[in-house]
């Protein structure tokens, strides 16, 4: 029986030395130390050995069991460490190595591009940006721009009222009184921002929209100054071949008032479905600032005069890029934005 133990020990140590994988160690442990392993079988037959030889056999068998268990665990740890090193070597990344593939680049939203083109065109003509709150006092949104409480033009605004005296601004015109009250004339300001009106969402309407307002205050401002500024602006944004025309209109904060049309950017003025066969598209409202607004803001209309204009950034975006549904500009659908 001692010879059997010696044979088991020699074979187990040889297999242990040659083991290169965890599976081989597991197989060795089962075949020697498992329930039906060779060493376990010997321990089960100890009762058949004489009392004198039993003590020696027991000591040798237990010694071999402990040694094999320890040796297997040590080898298992060595194999695990070696596998870890191999994995680290496989997964090592050289951070100094140049990339093999270019990462996809983001793009500006088409409305952002349009806004920047409009802003840059006006800044190039001497305008500075001016901003104001979206949650506004009735005083600045309506009263100071010449729309008192009983003015019928208020019905055109479809206003979101927070309280009797606080509204979500219906236009960036709310910033005109703020500019007139805080800036020293003469000055030129462009006022970008979100506006809000109670409106049903469809292909051409949204309760939230982006507007830009221009205001120029100086001595002896005339309608000719407004016309020349807007023509230069249109050519900078839409190109030199686009034609313009003024049509009389009405706004409570300007007198006289006019709407500006441009030759259709889709058909070039020949007439199409977009321009309803007229060859013209309306893009903004404008006019010489009403003297009452200047008086409301503490300026003498006999000394100072002004003109103002306002346009929808989403409207201009639609005309520049042929977008037929305004909702696409606000829903941030990646399939739509990816075209830009």
C-alpha cells in the first residue's frame, strides 16, 4: 500500500508539473482527491490494514493529501497570474498611437447656422447683441411698445399669461424698451431669443419659436435707412441675386410699417407651390419706430428717431434649406439633422 501511495504521488506531481490550464488542475484534483479519486480509495481501505501499519499509512496518506492540495492551489494561483498577464498584454492600448478611424463629427443645428448667419450679417453692419427675459412684465411686452391694456393689437398676440402683469414674451420687441431705457443713443442692437404664443402645432406654426429683432436709434432716421439696411441684410444672408420689395403693413410700435418680401428662394421668382405662384415670400415685419414708444421710454422724438424689424429664425431656415414642415426644426430627429 505504501508503494501505491508513492506511485500516486509521483504520477500526481508529474501531472501537476505539466499542467498548463485550469481544466488540467481540476481533472488532477478530481482523479486523486475526489470522491472516487485514487488517494481517497486508499483511505477507505485503511480498515483492512493491520493496526501497526495503519498509523504509518495514515500519516503518509494525510501528508500526501495536504501536499497535493497545497501544490494544486499554488499552481492554480500561478496559472491565474499568467493568464492575467496574457490578458493585460492582449488588452493593452497604446494611447500614443494615432487612431485608425475618424470619429463621427457633430453638426450645427440648421437653426443655429441660420441664427449665426443673421447675427454675423447684422454685426458686420455695426449692430451689437442685446438680450432680455423670456418671462416678462406686461409693461415691457405691451405697454411701453405702444400697446396699452385696451389696444386691439393685443388680441393678435395669443398670449400666455402667468398673472395679470406677467407674461411669456410674445415677441423680442419686449427688449426694445429695455434697450431704449438702458443704452445711450445712438446705438444699433440685434435681439435674439425664444418667444411664446398660444398656437396649435402644425407644419407652419409652433407655440415656441425663435425670433430676432433689430433696432437702430439715431438722429434723422428715415424709412430709406431701414430699406437700405434690410436690402444689405437680405443679400448677405440669401445671396446677391435675391430681390426685395416692401409692402405697407401695420404694427403698433412702428409708423409707417412695412413687410419685406424676397424673391422665392425655391423657384427664383418664377412662381411655385411654396410661393403660391406669386414669386415672392414674406420674411419679416419692419417700420420706423412709433414716436409714442420713444416717448414712453424717455426719449424726445423730435431729437431721436429709430427703425426696427423682426423676423423668425425658423422661417428663414425653412426658406434657406427648403424645409416644408417647421416641426422638423424643433423635434431634433437625428435623421433630419444628419442632412445638414
